[in-house]
């Protein structure tokens, strides 16, 4: 993982690493899907990362964490579609699903902690 701001939560680093892994995968999609499924997948991954970074530095975390949670779920669905369209291998899909599950659990925990604060 690349060195991020010391104050940033671990989930931000996990999301960064996930997007860093995802971008070259999408670039290898066939042209017919790169600008549809691929572009959506890239956008959702980057939006997820951006929401988490914004939440890390915001006093009002609840809405941003809810947005991040929705992006995790929609990214998960787009990855499944990419796998079903054979745009990525089963192994790559398994890796990405595992990473997104971890990020989703961390976002959920952060969201619960922020609600209690």
C-alpha cells in the first residue's frame, strides 16, 4: 500500500489499493465494454475512494459514509457483470469481491462508530 496521510483511516488505504488494482484491469477490457461497464466501474471505484477521503476530513460523516456504502454495493454489482461478461477472470473477480467485502465491512463499522459519536 502506498503511504497515505497519517490521519486517514485504514479503509481509505484499502480503497486506494483497490482502485489502483482496478484501473489497469479495466484498461484491458475489450473496447466494446471499456467505455460502458469499464467506465462505470472506474467511476464507481473513484467515487468510493473520494467519499471515504471526504468522510475522513468531515465533521458530518454519516451522509458520506452512506454514499460510500452505496458505491461499494454498486461496484460489487458491476464487478459481477464484468465477470459474467468474461471481461475479467474468475480469480480477478474473487480477489476484487474479497477486497470490496473487506472495505464494505470497514465502512459499516466506521458508519456505526460515527453514529455513536
